[in-house]
C-alpha cells in the first residue's frame, strides 16, 4: 500500500505564511533535527510497544465487562462509566492502529495493524462505532492530517462554526448548543461528515477545497442510515439490552438506559480531548498550502496543542491525544513513543525558537469553545485569504483508497 503524502506547492519558501509568522526560524535546520530524532525512535521499536498496546486492550475489555455485568441491575453510573471507557479505548485503538502506528513494530499481528484492524467483518469486533472505519481514516488521517489548519481541513472548527460565531444568539445559548453537540457528536457530526467526504473523495469539489458541501449526492442519506446509524443503534441500543431480556423487562430497560448514558459520556470524553487539539486564539490558521517540508512540519507545531502528559494514567484518560504536536509530526508512532519523545520535541522547539503550546485540557476546552461561539479568533498571517481551486495543493488519493498518511511527509 502506497503512502499518501501531501503534495507541497512549489512557491517561494520566503513568501510562505510560516516564514512570515516565524521569520527567525530556520525550517530546514528544524526539519533536520526532527529527522534525526525519528531515526532514533524507529531503531528501538519492539515488543515493549506491543505489550503496552495489549495492556491497553485488556483494560478496555475489563471496563466493558464491568459495564455489562452491572448494566441489568438498574440505571447506574458504574455501568455507564465503565461502558463509556470501554468504548473510548476502542477509539484509542482505531486512532493509533489506524494511523499505522504498529505496522512497523516487529512481530505485530495483522489484527493490530492497519491492514487488519476494523477491516471488513472485523469492523464491529474491533471498532463498533457510529463511523465507517474507511471513511474516518480518509477524513481524519488523509484530509485532516495533511491539511491541518488549512481550508481543506474538514475538522477546522473555527470555519465549521461560522454559522454559530456569526449568529445573533445570546452567548450562553451558543455554549448550550455546543454542549448538546458534545453529548452527541460522534453521531451528529463525525458519522455524517466522514461518510460524506469519503463518498466525495473523487469529486472535483473536494480537490478544490470544498470539504463542507461535497458528498451529499444521491444515496447519501440511505447509506448514512444503512452503514452508520442503523448498525450502531442495533448493536448498542437493541442487541445489548436484548442480552438481558431473559432477566425481565426491568433488566433490559436498565441496560438500554445505561448504554445510552455510556454513549453520551463517550461523546463528552472524546469531544473534550479531540475538539481542542487545533483550536484556540493562540493557534494558527493557514490560507495556502505549505511551501516546503520544513514549513509543513512547523505548521504541525504552531497549529496544535498538547495537554498534561507524562504518566500512564494521565495519558490513558486523555486517550493519548495529549501528545498532539508529536502525533502530527509523526502520526505513525506507537502510543508509548509519544511519551518518550515529547520532552525531546519540546527541547527542539525551544532550541529553534518554535512556539510550543501545552496547557490543561480544561483550559484548552474553554479556548476552543470561545472560538466556536465567536468570543475569540484564531491567529492568521497578514493577508490571510483562503485559497481556492487550482491554488490548493491536491493529495494523490490513489485509487480512492482510504489509506492514511503514514509519516505524512518523506523523512
């Protein structure tokens, strides 16, 4: 399987947006240090990475079993929290395994690589979620990672909430709307939008940067119900309660309520750690494609934020998305390696004068919400004007296959 890499525009690097906002930074020297660090990481991949992944799998399975074992008793927070955490851990797996984080680890079984995980019939065994795995991989791994902060980024929150930012609604009502989105976003945002852009992966509109309206053609609604809404609902809100039907109507109803509550909690959890990753008044948006590989790497840093990190409990609760800067530099690393490489990347940023944003997830969540309601805005280079059509770089979506961007740039 060929890697998808961003096709960088060949404009003069001196006129790039990053050169404007970071004029003292030597992008090529920064890139050279990152390349050396990546070589050091790759040389040490091994059984320790697989052992950590399997441990995460056992923890998630144990949480799910606890949730199921207590689901029939009555609606209760123990079952909801345990089921929710089990579902969130599957998100961890889809995110990091789907990014080919374990493809290069010696001895990794196929089911724990991007070639096997959640593929085909394994979808509901490995990642029983609202989204079609191939669609999520294309939307997130290809489009988002290759174009973070650009107009072609489908997850650019400031742009996606323009309707809310510019509305005359009272600000408290705007926050309430975002709260309602937070408890349902995997179903109401991610499932429809990942499927939509995946369906449109050959459309000229997507190549021209229109990731907001493309893909809503004939059959979209039926496919959304057939491949997203109905399968997940049947599994979690019909099949799960049915397991307890022999114990009586109360047991089945309790299981249904606990499953619904768990889904709301999973939504809140993932919304809280995913949403703020690239949004805030201290992070940058870009109107043009990167002009060089070095600039592209710099954009991953100044367009992303980290949270608290450094120990297993903290990292697990953040779903290992607290290393967003390192993850965007190298999406195809095993989870454990982000913890090890984070201090080194931070030191390199300090050495080269590159801003490195790291704050509490709660601080970042507030900053993301403030942008979404129009209270604050993201940073932009002077003369910011989103490019369109031929001005945009185009990814080589070979055969339309939903593969992810691997290391994203040739290192």
